[in-house]
């Protein structure tokens, strides 16, 4: 009986490793802005830890939006 429990535990461990490996593959590569398709600059103020103070704050985009003379070109 202990031998069966050991085999089941080992199989569970192996299945867990495979699922973990598959999950890491599914995440894909880190995306980086392409300056050809998305011209402009990245705002270094916007990071995962600052979202609540930047893009999720009402009116924040008005502080970083370029003038209409630039956007209407």
C-alpha cells in the first residue's frame, strides 16, 4: 500500500510540473511597443504599481495628451 501512495504522489508531482511548464509557455513573450506601428514614447510614470495614481485617475489623460495641432496631422 505505501508503494501505491508513493507512485500516486510522484505522478501528481509530475503532472503539476507539466501544468506549470505549460502555463509558463502560454504566457507568451513580453510585449514591447513597436515605434514603427505605435509612434510616440512610453510614459515611464505608468507602471503596474502606479496605475491607480495615473491612468485610473479621472482626468489624468488630460495631463499627458498632446495638443490638437499635433494629433490632427
